[in-house]
């Protein structure tokens, strides 16, 4: 009979990723930036992936002096072969990059639907595929997929985003089942609306879709189903990501950590 690991003490262990390499996509701003900085605080060498070179440079400057380091890596995730190569040798993979367009189905541009699915579902598959050989070889790895409450619930006018996030949930669970015997966990983090440029852009799109002035969209559309009437801060999501990388979460895999202010409690 296998001896279970020792029970944790009264205080959760701090996150120490010294000597580990992490890759974070969409790292130039918002959730990705917060995750990159949080993992660098924990001592990781972070490959910060984004197509925004200026934002990556600003991120690297902000990370100066932290225990870890941030290495900017300019990459468009629609280049799937390059994405897979970029993930080689990583210990921690955070699939965060995303984009959004709010349109009724009959008006949704097919090329945009294709791009959203490529960046938010096919690229994470290729990144996981690129990272797993190293993770399996060392018997340890952490995959954290930044999903959304829209990975669990649908909303009108977001067909591509909802489809991609639902697919990401399934991909994450499959990776968890395959990776368990190799010491690799895979989980989703599911925030509601986060204070990011992506959400700020949605205010305009949602105003158009619902026929409301922008100042009413936040309260009447975005936060309508949330019991906690505020946006989530990117740093709060980054702490959830960090938790899933820590030793106290070694038994947490194949699940979704929901940060939705009570949205899915309805």
C-alpha cells in the first residue's frame, strides 16, 4: 500500500518555482501580465509570449529585481508550429491568450470565428503538446488554462468565445487524465469579468448588441448575474493560477477553479 504524503502543517507552503521555467501566453497585459509577474515573484524563469512587443518590453522592465526573470518572446499564436516549439522545455504552462468579438451568430464573421478557435483552442493544444515531453520526462508539470465562466455557461452574441472556452475545458480534462501518472496536473481557472482591455472593449460591443449606453452595460449586462458587483482584478486570477502550481494543489487536477462572484450559483 502506498504511503500517503504527509499532511500539510497549519500554514500553506509558499510557492517556490526556483529553477522552473514557465510559459505564459497573452503576457503583455491583463491576466497574462499579472500571471507572469506572480510566477517571477515565485522564482520562475518566465517565457512571456505575446505579439505585442512593446507590452512585453514593459513587462520585462516591471519584473526587474524579482527573484525570477521574464524573457519576452514575441509570437503570434496563429503560427501553430512556432507555438509548439516555444513550449519545449517548460515546467509550467499558462494558456491565457484570448480575443473576443460580440456579434449575433448570423452576423459573426467566419474568419474571426476561425481565428478565435485557433488562438484559444488549437494553440493551447499545440502548446501542451510541445510542453508534455519535458514534463513527462521529469515527472512533474503544471498546466493551467485560463478559461472563463463562459467555459461553463453560454451567453448570447459570443459564439466563438464560448465555443473555444468550452473546448478548452475538455482539452484540460483530457490532459489531466493522461498526465496524472506522469506527475502532471491540468486545470482551468474560470473568472467572470476581469478588469482588462479585453473587457473594456466589450463594453462598446455589448452596448451595440444590446442597444444600451455604455455606462449601463457594466451593471445591467456584464455584472447582471454576479452576486459580487465588481470586476475581478487580474492579480486575483494570478493568485489562483499560482495556487494550482503549488505543492498544496498536487491532488487538484481535471477541474475548474471558478472565480465568478457567485454567477454559477444561480
